[in-house]
């Protein structure tokens, strides 16, 4: 049983919804224990990426060619007061160019920063296309790079690009370090267009490996669109993650993208709050895993420590209850519950759900 927790405590936990504080950014709402590094761009300049004037920084801003620029944006933001606008403004020769915001540590090395990115983590950012792109060139929005033990020059390993098809934009996945049959085109779900003028969340799970046992999975607005395993994701040296805008091709016309709320996390940020199983719904399966991990610090990958406070407890149960996907009477009748009143649409009657929870066994 869930020891020491009364039925009424469960009911209260499942029925209380805490509203976010005013002025919070999207990053502020993430469980801090799950965030390895983040940038909400509310600090002066791009210091969250470049670590200011640190002697041994964990990241930086890379711009190649005079045709590209990275500037702070205050009109189009995902949350807070500022975002970053990346632009490509070619001259008459329509040459390509690249501007990237890069991370390879969580903080400067001389401030106790890690030596490299985690072996496995989730990398995400919000993107906004203020206008359609001109020209026929390709545009890279996110990239992983790596060095080898023999060479200190980094090379791309995986890239997410914006492709045009029938006047619509789609995300595509590419890798120059894997054979074409291995590299990328394992689409997990039908193509989803990236809509001009609307924010889109792009999240990637990367398991780094210089052998053929790495993995890359991509979610677009919470929907998994690519999942590729048994591939190379590293060259064996330092790994890098970058968001940006790289225009390439013989006809790379003007382009712009706004980026905000970037993060490297230990759990997927795009999943529904309370969705322990990451299957898109919050239901009895999530409740069961929460009961199985009760009192623990959470387990990988289905981590029930939803609020990131280090313990699976009533706070995490509140997130499950507040985001419950639907009223499934039959499931809870199997747990021995009786119902005298109909359940509300999209939710459950708190007392009956509390009784169901009290019947869950803790799996050890």
C-alpha cells in the first residue's frame, strides 16, 4: 500500500491545480532537478550560451560569414521578454552562411562544469518562422557535432533541417557519418508541417556512441516523428549541441528564425504533465508506475518524479490527477471501486480515484 497516505490526502493531491507564478518563463516551469542546462534569454546579451567572459566556457556563439547574425528579439517571444533572432541576409551572390548557438558543457570548466555533454539526454528548443524562406537552399535548425581523438576539428554527426515540399515546410533528419540505409529516414509518424508564424517545439533524444549502438529520436510538438537506433552518434571525442540557422545551396535566399527556451534535460520536456509512461495520455498506467516508485527518487526512463524534487510523493500524484486524460469507470471498477455518480468529462471524481489509488501495491 501507499504507506501513511490517507484517502483524503490523495483526493486533495489529485484535485489541486497550482497556477504558475506571473512572470515565469517556460524554462522556470521545468522541474529543476531534471534540467542539465537551459537558456530563456532573459539575461543580458547571449551570456547563457557563451558564459560571458569565462576563460573556459561551456558554449558560445558561432557565426560564419557577414551574411548571418544573432540578435536579441523582444517582439516575438515564446515566454518572458526576450528571444533570439537568427538571420541570413545574403548579398547578390546568394551565398550561404551559418550562425549557431552552441553548448558542450553545463557551465564553464573553471566553475566546476562537466567535461562534456551527458551520454544520454534530451535537447529541445522552441522555433518560430516569422516568414517563409526564399530561394531553394536548405536550412539547418539543429545540429550535433563531434571531434575524434585524432582530430580536434568538430564535424557534424546529425542535423535537423527544414525542407520545403509543395509550399509547406517539414523537418528532415540527416547524418553524414552513417550509411544512407542506416542514417535517418526512419519516420515514426506521418509528416507534420512547420507552420509559418506559429511556435513549434523540437526535442531530440541523443544517446552518444562512436559504435553502432547510438540512438536519435525527434519529437515535433510532442509527437515523435523520427526514431533511429543502432547508428553512430559520436566520433569519440567532444560532443556538441547547437541550435541555429545554416543556409546552404546555390540559391540560399534571405531567411530568419526566432529561437527561445532552449534546454538540455534528463527527461522529455514535451511530454504531457503527469504522463509517466510518455504514451500521450495520463491514465491508470501512469498511476501504477507512480505507486511502484513511491518514496524513491524515480527510475529511468519512466521517471515518476514529475516535479523533480527528488522523491516520488504526493506532489507528483497531484500532477497526475491535475492532468488526468479521461474517466475510465471500468478500469477502476476492476480495482474494487464503486461509483454512485457519473464522472465529469475529462476528469475523475476525486474520492473514487483516491480509493483506487489506495489499492495500488508498491512494486519493489
